[in-house]
């Protein structure tokens, strides 16, 4: 690891700024040149990966949230960073003299397309001597398990960025543990303090790539041979609220749309695309509500709603449509006490605004 | 029966008691011949002065319960009842329960893994932990060498490959062939060769069990158990239990070995059916993404290939297609079509002829399936990428212009494998830097889902999603399309989905020469694991 002298930090900041410019201009070769030049100038491999490339990637996320770049630009930027990582891995191989460490598997859980955090982790671990099998984004659990049977790694590291993927992360964690392989999880989905990692019974949680490397070096304890099911970790799932809401997502969205139209006749003038945006927004709320019910944490839902309100604000969409959406869902879910509690808590957390007219949230 | 007076002297004993305890009336309970536990109970009873419960202990190597009954004059009558058999039975039952629990634990631990190495590790560790002081598993020979798994009671497990002479351990050669194990008492621990003693095993070995791990017809290996001389030697019961343990371990190991063999066969057979890894060729970017209809499968009825031209001046031949059906059966047909097309490469200058020949080949085969496909011939001249595109009953390719317009390539034709002749119209398209041509299968546009659950993703949404993909790398384009389609599905059922992007890179020719063809060196998704 490089020591963080003031000059080094300054140099990294300058590289990051130039890299950002190249990435946002979709200038892949310039981006590669910047990173290679920094490597030649002595910026350490891990620093380049985590501070410089990881930093630019985090900036992509905040710029999107502030509506300064589009989803497609975000995607293009991510793709370019991904290719720069590949180029860097080829140009600056893992440092020699690292201990020969066992084989491990790194993957994103089913449905998770934010591949870069896992990708950076895989590179860092490769750099520290681990033999890493990187399975990439969106790894379905059957594929993961087949891979683990074939390779028998010392540990599996699963990444998830969106909390929506917590249920599939839970499925993957229990499946991997059932074949006797310890699982470490990481990523924004598990909460800043890793609370959801503990909830779903992961063997370890790491807040970042370096911490993950440290925990892995200390060794993970293999899970016991007693297989368990998700409901063993989360007994509240027995109330079926999660199951029913997840299973009836489309019906809830349809009813929600009809109700919205009844309340706001102006919606009948919506274009097909506008209606679809509105339906997507409703579906997204239902998805987050279901996930919050899964982990039985009203804060997860409230956090999503207040965050969405911020995003809408950045896009100059008045947030009252969000409040209306919550009201409509509460009307549809009157037999679901847990869901009602979550909806109420989220509505209370929204800033008070006079309700006038819903407008379709834009991307 | 013994009667003891208030002073602790024996008044009377019956014959059964005299045979057990050689005391006569007048002797005191404190005398050395009296079992200490009974004397202590008598003393305690007198101090407490209340009726006491039964006590138990051993007399002359047998187990007894003694029930006191007190008389008013301070005399106590001790009734001794033998319970040796019950105790032995209880002990046996406890032991049996422990062994049953251990077997359940063993089965549960072993059944969870289909990995041979892991099964051997778990077996050795459990054997060393519960049955012996150390355990060694000798796997069936690979040539003259055997894989050896050593475990010590402290849980340390190591594996190594060594040439092993089976005759060097009594009973090993027989066990490796699946003959019944030789009794432990026949094996002389002193004659064990060095390899059969785990590193760090302390002290001389007292006794040894060599037992086969029975498999599916052929042995899955041999389990050797060692006990140090400071411990009791293996009993007959323990030998029987070691066999039960070995039987379970053998079944699990055989299942794991069978799975590994099947997997290796599948991998070999599937190698040519998997979608190829694409990379930049002659200054043109190619990227493909594939998702099979069933999540546990890696191949299906969609396919694509890129056959690079021999040099930059020569056309690169690209094909993407879709045969009717899904799963392995469809994949086998895609393999045939891909082979035929590869053979037809020299004729790729004439798409019409390629399609006619392929059509003939499909009609003459015993397959009743048909296929749709797109052929593309690609060259790069003076900064522009020129494409000849021919669709045979397939969705026309979409062209993403650098200003974000999305056009459909004007090509159409009939599907192959159905009619005696096929005709198709070829489109000529030129890509400026930053522009992409996307070939895709209907699994993308017919992905059913969305917020309302039952809508097709459709060409409209695909076009809208492609607009912002101008000047993106080819990989980002295919990834974005696959991601949007997957999110649209939201976990629902779907058909095979294939996309292939041909991109004239925005950064100019050869900008990334340093990484061309070296993707495998980085931590890229491993071939065959990614869809």
C-alpha cells in the first residue's frame, strides 16, 4: 500500500480529475493513458483501483443523483471504467512476492448489475495473492452453486448495491453456506453498518475492499453442516406480507394506476410513455416496500422514499406525487398491518407540501 | 441384604451378600472389605436421621443399587439389587445414540458438497475427530499415484499426491479393490510405512483400522484410522462403526466423483456450443452477450460467431441466429449450423449463396427445425466500418448513429431450413466512429414483464434504450440491452436472449491495442460461467 503523503493525495486528486474528464467524454483511450501514466509515476496499484477508479465511479453515482448526467451516460462511464480496470490489470500485474493464497469466488448476486465494486474487489484480492474466480454481474444462484461445487473455494464474496436484491442475496448466502462454504457480503445494499448482512446470516461483512481483504486474510469460519431456510433467519416472513405483495406486484401497480387516474382525471391525457413512467415509479415503490417487509425494517422503506424525494427535487418534479402513491398503496394494502406501518412512517418523513396535481416522475 | 445396627456393626447378612462382601456379623461397616460408597451412605443416613434414597455403586466389578430401610431401634437394613445389565444396556444405548447422531451429522456434512476434495476433507476431519486420533484417506490410483488426505484430531487437514505401494499396508490393496476389511488386530502398527502416518502425529501407534469406502460398484477409496498406543485399542464395536461411517462417506464421495465426471464430460461436449468470447478485430469492436432461457443452462437455441478476416483488408464474417426451440437439443443444432457456416467461410463474399447452401444442408439433415439468422461481413476502410448485412427471416439489425438516431438496416429474407429455396436482400451500411450495429434475437424484444407484468419489451423500447448508446463501447451497448431486458423481466420466464454489437470505436483505430486479445488475463468473468 502507498503511504498517503500530502503530495500523493494531491497527485491522486489531479489524476482523478483528468480521468473524470476523459470518462465523461467517453474517451476510453485518454482514460487508459491517464491511469497508465499515474501507474508509471508510482501511484500504487490498490490506490489506483480504489481511490482513483473507485472514486471516479462514486462520482458517477453522485452526478447521476444530482441529475447532471443521464442513466445512459452513467452506463457508458461505468463501461469505460471497467475497461480501464482490464487494461490496468494487464499493464500492472499483481505485485510479485505476495503469499500464494487459496482460491476464492467473487460475484454479484442475482439481479445486481452494478458490477464495479465487485470488480475492484476482485482486482484488489488478486493483487494480494488470492486466486480469484470473478463471476461478474447478475450471477444466478444455480450458476454460483455449480461453480462452487466444481472449484471448492475457501470463501465466497457476494456483492449487492441495491437493497432490492437483499432477498436474492439471502437466497444465495444460505445456498452457499448449505454446501459448507463461508460467505462474506459487501456493498451498499447491506447498510452502512452491515446490519442486513447480520440479518441474513452472512459469515462476514466488509465495509470496503481493504477491510474485505483483511477479514479474508484472518480466515473465515466454515458454516456448520445444518442447512437452514430463509424463514429460519426471518421468522416475520411467516405473516406472508412479503410473499403476497411480491406475488401481486403487477395487480397492485394496475390498481394503483387506476386509482391515480380516478383521483387525477388529467392523467388520461398522458402519453403511453408517461403512463409507463408512472407505472414504473409505482412498481419501484412496491418493490422497496416488499424488500423492507422482507428485512422487517421500516427505515429501509423510509430511506428510499426520502431519497426518491431528493432525486425528484433535483429533477424539479414536485414530490407530492410520491405522497399520493403512498396513500394509494395504503388503501390497497389495508389488510397488511406491517406494510401499513411502513407506509405511514414513510409518508410522515416526507416534507409537507400541498397536493395539487401528480406529474410523472422522469428518469 | 445386610442389617447394620445403630453402632455400625453388622448384625446379619444373607448368603448372596456374603458372596459379594466377605464380612460376617460383628464386623463393622467401616472395615476395608465394605464397599466405600455403601459405608458412606450408611454413615450419611445415620447423620441425617431421615429416610434416605437409594444409592448405587460397584461391588466386585458389578453394579448395584442399595435401598435402605430404617427401623425404630436405629437398625438399618440395606437391600442390594444388581443393575449391571440395565446399566450396560443404558450405556450401550447412549453410545448408540451418539453414534447415530454422529452418522446423521456425517451424512448431512457430506451430502452438502458435490466436490470430491471437499468430501475427502470432511470425511478425514470427522473420522479423526470422532473415531480415532488420526485418519488418512487413500483415493483410488491415478496412474501409480494416489491422492492422500491426512487429518489429525485437532482438525488439521492436508492433501498430497504420492506414489503408494498398496502392499505396504496390510489390507490396503484388498480394500482398494473393494474386498472386506481385514480385522484391526491383524495389522501391526509398527509396520506402517512413513506415508501412512500424518505429519505431527505424536507417539507410537497402538492400533489401526483399514476399511474400504464403498462406492457405486467400485471403491471410492480407503479410510485408514490410527489410534496412538496411549489409547485403548479399537474394539470390535468400533470396527463395525468405522465400517458404517465408511459406507456413508463412500456414497457421498462416489456421488461427488460422479458429478465431477459428468461435469467434465458436459464441459468438454459443451465447449463448442458456448458463445465465443469476442474482442476487437482489425480496429472494429465486437461484443456479445448471451443468456440462456433456463438459468441453470449455459446454452440454448440462440448463437453467434465472429470469424476474423485473415488481415485488415479481408472481411470479418459475423453471424447471429436463432433456431426453433430451446435447451440442449436446440443448442446441438446451433452447433451444426455454426460448423456449416464455418465451412462456408470461403464463400462468405456472397451471402445469398451461403444461405442457399445452409438451407440445403438443413433440409437434408434429420432435424425438422428451422432457423433465422443475420449475416454480416465487416471491413474497416478509411476510418469507416462497412457492413454487408443480410437477414434470413431474422429481426433486422439496428444501427445506432453518432447523433443518437436509431435506424433499421433495410434487409429481409426468408428463414432457412423450411423451404426448398431462400432469397434475401442484403443491406449496405457504413458506420462512422462512435456508431454501432446491433444484432439481437427476439428473446430481447419478446421479454415479457414490465411494471404491469405482461407487456413485451418490444422494439420501441429497445430503440429508445439504444438512442443514448451512441459513442458507447460495444461491450457497454450489449450490457445495457441485456440489463434492461433482464430488469424488464423482473425474474419472470424468458426465451434465450442474444445480442451482438459491432462498433466503430469512438476513440479511433487501435487506441486500445494494449488490451486487444488480453482480456483473459484480468479478472474478467470466466468463460463458460457468464451468460
